[in-house]
C-alpha cells in the first residue's frame, strides 16, 4: 500500500496554537459542507417541506454528522475520517417519500418513516461491522453488483433535474457552469478549487440571487427570489434535538429498501478506510479497525435517526483534503466535529441554508446526480468488463433497475396495483422494493452474480480477504 510521505501533522499530533488547529478543523467542515447540505436540500422539496422544516432537516443533518465523526475518529477506525450525509440513500429515501405521499402523508410523517428505516438499517450495519462480517460481505457484494446499484442512485432521479432547474435557468445554469469550471478547468491547476467547487458555486449563485432580490428585479413571485423569513423567524438555538419529527414509524418494506443504501455505503466506506490509511501514512490497516469503523458508522446512523437527520457515511472529499494538506491529526477532525455539532444546534444557520432558492438546488441535481451515476460506472470497472458474464449481469440489472419501477408505477396509475390475495402486507413490501431502482438492482445482482460461476478476478474481488 502506498502512503503519503508528506505528513505535516500525524494522527496524534496537535497543531498549535489553538487558532491554527481551529482553522484546520473548519477547513474539514467547509470541505464536506456542500455535499452534506446538498442531501437535505435535495430531499426536502420532494417532501413538500416549508422553509422552517428544511432548516430543521439541515440542522439535524449537521448535528448527526458531528456526532458520527466523533464516534468514528475516537472509537471506530481512529483515523481522521469525517462522516456526513450519504448520497447512497437518496434512491431509497425518494421511494419512501413517494410511497408515504401516496398515502396522504405530510413531510413530518414521511420523516418519521425515514427515521424508522434508518434506525432498523443501522442495526444491520452495526451487526456487519462488530461481527467482523465485512470481509465476507465483500465477496458477495462485488463491483458487478455495487457499481450498477450506485449508478442507479443518480439515473433513477433524472426526473427531478431539469424540471426544478428550469424554474430559473439563469441561476441553475450558473451553478452547473461554475461546478464544471471550478472542478475541471481551474481545479486541474489548483486542486483546492476542485475541493470547494460545489460550495463556491452555490455561494456565488446565491449571492447573485440575493442581489437580484434586494434590487427588486426578483419579486416574491419569481423563482429564485430569496426569502429571508426563515433566518428572521428562526430561534438562536434549538432544543428539540431528539425525534424532532415525532416518534419513528417502522415499515418492513421501507427497511428492506433502505438496506440497499446501507450495503452501498458499507462497501464505499471499506474503500475509504484504506484510502485514508494511505493518505495519513498508516502502514497497515487491521481488519479489527475496519470492523470497528463499520460498526461505528452503524451507531452514527442510529443516532442520526434519533436526531432527525439522514444516514451518514465516510466522506471521500475529506480524505482528499488530508492527502492534499498532509494534516492527518485526529485533534483537528475532532474540532471540525465540534463545529458541526454547534451548527446543528445554532438554529439561525439552518434558517440561512433554507433560504437557498429551489432553482439553485435544481442546478445541483443536474450536476451531481449524473456524477453519482458515473462513479457507479467507475466502480463497476473494477470488475472485468471484457467478460460477457459481467456485461450481461450489469446490463440486465441496470435495465431492470429502471424498467421494473416503471412497471409498478404504471400498475398504480392504471388503478390496478400489485396485490397478493390474502397477503396485502407482502404486496406492499414487494411494491415498495419494486418501485426502488437500487433495491431491484441489488436484489437481482446479488442472485445472478453469486449463482453464475465467475473467478474472483473476473468479479473484481481479491481472492484473499483481509482478516
């Protein structure tokens, strides 16, 4: 394993003075800020959340990320890994939103079901981690399966991109152009711009929207108008941090759907741990560290459900920051976690984020969902893509991941929903899974990839599992 030879601060070193350590911790927060805020901003409109509810969801996400980071850094892998909201759960969350909305549920009701699914799924992740099963899971859930599953996170949400961005193409288009420009043009020469490309793009476009609002060019009827009411009306600090949406509701179908997100997140984190060990110049990462890391991620997700946030995972962006700066200090990341917890309790912050106009969020949809799909494809490339076995399996589960949900949605639209006489509960579970692209792909992929013969090299896994 290659390691970073340019370590400025090692795992146990403390940068001094405190102001320097604080600035380095804040840099970690800024690095993960864009993606972590993006997740609640992406799901809030789908739930029909008002500004106050969106502010609460953002704050809960920050609090959850801060607590999960503390657990990971001090009790999990004990590597400087930042935890944050995971894109792997977007597909399942959108499926739950659609199902509960169809039953007439409002945003708070939807969140209680999401909370319940997160809590149940976290128990599975804790078991996988603390039992040491992660090595065996890797041999079952290979790149042949996980690649298409990740790709479908983005592909299945295509209907949410242009329609929202089209409310105001000036703002959404500017976000898209800036993300591409900062990441792929400026970022090629100065990588720091690539690290902050999403955050900077949103801030610049948001400032333009503020100027157009203050000068009166945008009125309250204009998509892109910035309404400052959420900031003005928000309390300074919030005290409703435990089950802010109400008691969690549990649904077996939703639990099974969310498991697809947990499986994708777990495999992603496994790779992230090894990448961070390399970036932090840790010569060897033990199997025990990996198991503790996955287990702690499960506990972090469990607490995220309690705090009313969304599921957490390790953040690749911050691994890149450690490699870029050479600052691998746990002390620094702990400071960053403290800042996240403060932002999660400081209600004015959530209110400020909630003022971001929906066309800007639509621009993020367009730029990020396609990127997620591409990441999934790159993950699948770890398997042998010259193998007809792999091509047939990947192609089939990708197609069925898009087609089966259309089938179930069509049945409901025609007024003839899928029903098993005498087992309505089973019908609801099958329908919920069938309407979720990731769940369909994971289910079919696990069966085909593990039943059809293939070598370890062909399937993209090592024949030797780390212990």
